[in-house]
C-alpha cells in the first residue's frame, strides 16, 4: 500500500502505523510531504517501512524509476495519515502541486484518509464541504477521534489511533467484504475492577488491546458490535458501540442487556472473586491487625452466555489466559463453560499482557488450531474472518 504522511504533530503516529502494518505483513511504500518532514524524518520512516521514502515530484531519478503515475497505481490502497486540512482540500478540489496531491489525483485505487487537525479547522465550513466532496468521490475515512490536542484545545480532530487505522486498512485490503452484515456481536474486553473501599480495588493487568482489536475487526466485516469494556484508556474502534463498566456484575448485566446476539466473544479478564462487602469509606492503617478481606465468587459471564437458552448466541467464544499447561487448561475450560471455542494464550510470555503481540491456539471440540505469534490486530483479523467463515457454512 501507499502511505502518504501529511504534516502536523500527529505525523509521529504514522511511524507506529507503519510498524504495525509491517508486522501484519503489509508492504508499505511511503510518500512524505514537506510539512510531514518537519515532524518525522525520511530515515525513520524508511527504516520502519523497509522501503524508500518518496518526497520530490520533480526528482529525475524517481521519475525514471517510479514515476508519480506508476507510484499512485502500483499499490492496492492509498492511505493518508495524517490527512491534514490542506491535503483534504487539495484532493477534494483536484489540485496537484506536490507528489502527495499528484499521486492522489492520479490513483485509480481505493483511498483511505485519517484526518488530523485543530478542532476549529475540522468544524470549519470549508472542511465540511471538502469532506462531503471526498466521501461523494468514494474516499473512505477513519476518525478523527475526540480528545485533547497539542494546541491545548479539546474536541474532534485527533488522529485515530494506529490500531484503529490498521483495522480499517486490513478491511479494505481484504476487498471491503462485509460478510457479517446483519449479525450482532457482543465483545467483552479489558479488566474488571472490584471495590474494596472507595480507593482500593481488585483488578488485573489486562490492557483491553486484544478485545478492542477483535471488536474492530468484527465491525470491519459488517457486524453490529457492542463492546462491553472494563476500565481502559483505549478509544472505541470505528463503528463499535461501547458500554463502559467496572465490576464483573456490571459486565454481565451489560452483556445480558445486549442480547439477543449472534456472536459473543468473551475476551475480558474478569476477576474471579470480589470482596463480600466493600467498605463505604477508606480503610485506614492502624497499629492493630488488619481485618482479612472475605471474598465471594463473581458470576461466570462466559458460562452464563453459553447457557442463555433461546437467547444464546449461535457462536460463543471464550479466552483462556494461562501461564502453564495451555492447551490442557483450555480444553478443560471449553468443557466446563459450554462455549464453542476457547482462544488460549500463554500470558507468561513477556509482552503479552499489555503488549501488542499475541500467540494463540483455537481450541474446539474438533481439534486445536495453533497460530504463530503476530500482532494483536492480525490475531483479531484472523479470528473475525474465522467467525465469518463459520457463519458462511
């Protein structure tokens, strides 16, 4: 694919996006605008892309080896990230005064833009007109997100996070197929938090990255996705409805409220126990012995959804985070919970909990399918496609 990197502080995220794309096996050929080069260097972009960085429209060498027409048509997809107000305006109005805008005008391939700009610029009438024109021309968009900006303002205009852009790219590279249109999915993600008192809680190290990636991958294939999320700092994937919860009981209630559904993927690391009674005020230190905290078992969300009667999703997928005896424990969990698949991963491997990579085994009654270590985005894409293939049978 061709990656056009526009100017702006958000250009640094293009480096992370490039890294994720290469880990997912996507070839990246970068075009760096003059403004983009003020924020990221050609050397860093070339190193991550493992390809030459193109920048000059009038480079005789480049025109001989890879002219701007060939450059714009040799890729399967053209991605602009960040897509500045200037780049959007040029593309909307057919201007072509540098390599990036010329490539956009000359391409006959799908174009995906990830806008990034000041909130006032994003809301300006001219930008709204340009956005409408580009969408009418068939340009796809991911983001922008809402949040704090480098300029100190808050609102829509932040570049979508690299994993979300990656999901949109992978969906387009898959041909834009949406085999899960009409299917409803529930995905749980992140940790749960069980209150000890107003300050302390029982929780775990789950980042939510794998669950969020799966929710985004299912949405990219057309599913109507409800993401029931424990406390995380992650933005909701594009096209996903997020319900924020804290405790396991809250998560179960949100899942049951989202039924009926065709698919349930329980990725969340749910606390097995909670304090029998949470204190209404902070428990203070004292010179006396600390009272032991009595624990009670939390509801089993995966088992509950697997036994939901007429509302049971057709496909229920659980996750098993294990530190030893991975497949044996996953098979036992599959039998105990009554779900259809267990996705087992070894969290004793450094960088799995909270990291960007995962190696999993899909355990079903029909056997075990072992996948090599890959980015969590790639694991999510493969799992979503396996789910789609199951419904196509």
